[in-house]
C-alpha cells in the first residue's frame, strides 16, 4: 500500500487527513492559511482505529501549546495507533510525534498507555522537554 493511500485513508488502516479544513472540502492552501501559526497544518494520522474528533481536538490543542512556546515550528506530525491486544493488558495506544524546527528534527516514539489521552499527554510532555532543550542549545550557540 502506498504512503499516499495510507494518509488519505484508502485501504485497511482508515487513516485520517491531517486538517479539519480538508475534511470540510477546502483546498490544502485554504486549510493551511486558516489562522494556524505553524508553517504547515498539524498532521494527525489514526492507525488501527476510527478517527475521533475529540482526540483530534485534544491533539491540536497540545500542538498549539507547543507552537506558542516555540513559534519557529515548521511541521508537526502526530500518529495515534491502537496496538493489537496483548494477553495481559487491554489495547494500548501508541503515540508518535515528529516535529520540525529550523535545523532540527525532533521525535517522540512509542509512548504507550491504555488511555489515549494519557498517551497524548505523555508524548507531548516529552516533546516539550526536547523542544526546550533544543531552544536552550540554540540560544547558547547564538550568544557564544
């Protein structure tokens, strides 16, 4: 299955497009100029589960907080996956975040929890720490 088919939700994974504006029939350019301060709209991909407006909204709010902290964010890609059932546990969610800032690619991989909101919170907390470290190191290099 091609990457484009996975992103557009064609095939068995039922992925979601990354912009609510695109789902409402607007073009990519219109959706990306809808007031988001990030250079590109947040990309949210659901794997192994039906897309959820509530989870998408929570994800966008957390991405907006990162953008307010560091307005230099160029792109943010979030993947929310419902992992297969384990015998000892329920069905954990895995959250991955990839963030692009000038000269840096940051990523948080495989934050697991049975509650999707806890997994999102932990993943975005980890990303915020990475972003803070990156901003602090970039500031040290500019001063020196």
